[in-house]
C-alpha cells in the first residue's frame, strides 16, 4: 500500500493567507486537504501530516490535540502548528498537548514560503528509505 500523501490543514479560515499556495508549491507531491474540526478527520485515513493554523478557538485546539494524541489512527501522525508570535500561550499549550513543531508567522511575504519549505523538507526526510536515515 502506498503511503498517504495528504497534508491536512485545520483552520477556521484556510483562505486567510497564502499558506495553502505556499504548501502546494513546496510539496507538489502531496495533496492539501482542508478541515475545520475533529469530525471532519474522524472517518478519514491518517494523513502524512496535520497542520494546525492557530489560533483555532482555544477549546477546539485543546480538544483536537488531546484526541489526536490518543486516537490509535492519528497518534503517530506529526502535528505542526502555525501561529503569529502574539499567541505564545497557544503555542506553549500546543507543545504541551503533543504538537511536534510550531512555526511562527512573520510579516514578510517570504515567511510563508519558508514555513512551507520546512514542512516539505520534513515530509521528504520522513519518507526517505530507512537506509538513508540515521539513528
């Protein structure tokens, strides 16, 4: 069975900036799927990566991360968060609840391209044959 090549972007408004476009350019071999809630994920196969676009509502973020880290199908899926620097408390909470990494948005337009490239690099390393990975 071929590995899943989907990135799920969970956001209250996935069109709020250029992140979806930057991801499509940086990871053309992956399909970007949008979701806004746990219910949209529950009956789908686990993706390659879940990207949380913060700030989600505080309760939504906490409940979603708790569920992702306890559900057998999703607990090993990497979860990254993207946030503006003014939501430090959400970033700390995301890490405490099991997010693997957090990226900070910056005002400059190229910042989203760098975030997307970092995600694409991670996905490429993660999918590399094991003989190329070091322990």
